[in-house]
C-alpha cells in the first residue's frame, strides 16, 4: 500500500509538471485527464513486466530517465482475485447469469420506454446468448414485442427481425428447456417480430430426436405445415430417424409420402432408413413404392437399399431374384465396402428373418416362418452357384423365433 501511495503522489507531481517527453510533439497538449493517468499507470505495469527486473516481489521501473526508481507491486497483487477464480460452476454462477440477463433486459426496457431510443443490436443478441432458464426466456419474449413496436412506431421499420435471429431464439428456447416458447417462434404471424424458417424447426426436431419424443415431432411438423415452411432433405433425415428409433412406421410412412408429394429430393440416408423399416415390417407393397421413388433420383443402390430389395424378393418367394440383386451389388460396390456385404447377408439370415416373423399375424406366422426358411436356404445356394463364397451361418427358426444354428 505504501508503494501504491508513493506511486500516486509521484505520478501526480509528474502530471502537474510534465517533462517534454510526455508532451505530444504535434499539439504539445498537457496530459491532464483521468483516462490518460490510467493509461500512464498501465504503462508502468507493462514496463515492469517487460524489464524483468524484480526484487522481493516488486518491480523496479525508471521514471522519465531519472535515477530514482519506484517499487511497483506486480499486477497479480492489485488485480481482484475473483478474476482468476477456478471454482466449478454452481448455483451462485447460475444466479449471476440470471442477474446478467435481467440487467440486459432492464437496460433495453429503459432505452425503449424511458429514453425512447433504440437499444443497440448487440444487447438483444447478448440477451439471447445468456438465456439459460425458462425465466430468462420469458424476459426475452417480453422484450421482443416491445422492441418490435418501437421499431415500427419510432423508427418506421416495418420488416421483422431476420431469420438468423429467429433461429438463435429457437436455439435458446431449446437450451433453456422452454419448448413451448420455441414453438411460438415457428409461427409466421406473431407478435414478436420473428421470421421463422425451416432451420428453426430443425432445432426443435433435433431436441425431439435426442429425447426420442415422437409427440414433439408431430407438433413441430404440424406447425411447419400450417406456416408453409419449406421442407428440406435434412428435415426428412431427422424425422425418419425419430420414427425408426421410436418404431413409428405409421409416422414414417405418412411423412415420407408428404416429402415425396412436396417434391423434396430425399437423401440416400433417408431412403436407407425408410426402405429398411419397410423390409423389417414385411410390407412388400410399401417397399416397392419406396424403391420406385428412389430409382427416379438415384441410379445405383446403396448396401442398405440393395439388401432391402433382396428381402422384398424373399417375401415374394423369389430367392433367385434376391441372389441376383445381391450379386450385382457385390460387383458394383467398392472393395472397401465388400466386407459389408457379408455382414448384411448374415444379418438377413439371423436378425431380419426373426424381425419379419414377429410382425406377422398369429394365424399366418407358422406357415410364413416355414416358407421363409426355405427361401433363405435357396438364396444362399443361389449365391454360391453365382460364385459368391461367403461364410454365412444358417439358423433354424419357427413361428416362435430361433430354434438352433
């Protein structure tokens, strides 16, 4: 403290009688402001660190080429220790974050209501970034209509906020767990000045995918359709994934047809999930329709779509056709993917057969299992006659499942 007091007194004397070296060579104005004094003190610390002349925890800094030197404590001794806190985030941190959100909200409200001036855009973006609880989101959705009304009445800005801000708002809602508020961001005609796009819906759909929430997915799709948000291939990927994870064949079938009708060019991954689901269900009619739609946009099969078509032939009791498509697939895929043919063939025998048997009605299950067993055996024989020597373990199963290998 003595060193700091000494620094202050000597600095004050220097400022009252500055040497020529401190004067601006162009204007020769005196250094007499508080800000320049703060800059001068920062310069002392910088000089202390660069000189490397340390004695007993203090730095020797020469002032204006004089011989007398001041002993200045290191920056760490005068910097508040809280800036270097290594404590783990806890409730105190969350409280501080909420206070920061409320503080930004209050500043924006004061600017709009009291000062009648437009708050900086950075404040709104900062408020969105700091939202972490439902209470924060409530503050955000309270200030948005006020800001929209101010822009319209005072600034004569008739356009809503851009879609990038709407996506950021939706992301904040998901992050805070305020899904109901996130749904409000999907409505084109809203009080908040938000401009929704399909990217906002993707934020909510990804949340539904993470939690296998088919109900939320349905709500989001309804909002998307009511507000005429254009569907994208990425939308189908997320929806199909949720349907497969939750076993909702009805939803993937309904939404798949919706995407095709809308003219969306589905990705290979979407067709893979859709046609595999149809093959597991044993729905030959749907499988054929999906393959027809796929063939209109894609020339070659993937491993998934190729084996799904082979399964369809097996369900129609055409093992030779199933073997032919697997052979073509084996010849067309790269050497890197050839091992996956063997893996998928084993899955067809050991996993798919049991799945498709379970989806049959009780009255038909026994006859179906016996016929499928014969067709799979003929498929393996046909593949061997075509020159494919793959090691596949044949399994015995009946209407109740696996019997033996």
